């Protein structure tokens, strides 16, 4: 949580530095809320220009499509949290996408937390002491369920 897939055409995000810059803006959206940094996974999927269509036609300007899968924390039913997260995402993307004149869209799916494991381990409950330990260590470690519930 989260898994970001950034679908982009040739000629965009062409360097490791441009990718790292975007990832450096995405990661704090989650770590500022206490989540471990290693939860944040961003994959760049470059597509040949001949494989991208918008409205049945090749786009005139580069088109970036992003899908995000949230697992650890869901916010669709919490309007203030949802607005905060969407605003932070918009701010993170702007200098790398909108400011470059690209067209873009993103969507967020919320996968049930119960269907998620890291290295075969069910992650500890959100904001629990065990999850805070994972954040400090920046890696998953075995933990024992206590009275905290998933």
C-alpha cells in the first residue's frame, strides 16, 4: 500500500532522475501519515506511442494514466481525509505532469486489507505499535497479534 502504476508514453519520464523526482513527491503523501516508506511502490510502465489511445485516437499531447491501489488505509468513506489525500496527490503530480503540459488522469482502488501480505506476513493494524515499528525499521518483520484488531 499503495501500489502506483504510472503508464506513460515514450519521451516522458525518460531518466532515472525524472522518475525519482516524482517518487520523492509521492512517498511523503503516505509516510507523513506514519506509514512505512517501504509500503510505497511505484512502477513506471512505458508504452510505445502507437499503443496509447484516448477517445479512440492517438493523443495530441503526451497522456499519463495512473492507477493507485490502496491497501493499508482506505479513505473513500471519510470525506475530509479523501479531500486531503486527493489534494496532496494533485500537488505531487503537478510539477512532473501538469507543468510539463501533459494530459493526465488517475484513479484509486481500495483493496480489502485482509487480502494483503508482505513477504508472507499480514501487516500489523494501521497506526498500531507494530506498524510504527515497521515504519522505524523500514521493513516488515514478524509480529504477534495482540488485542489490536485488523
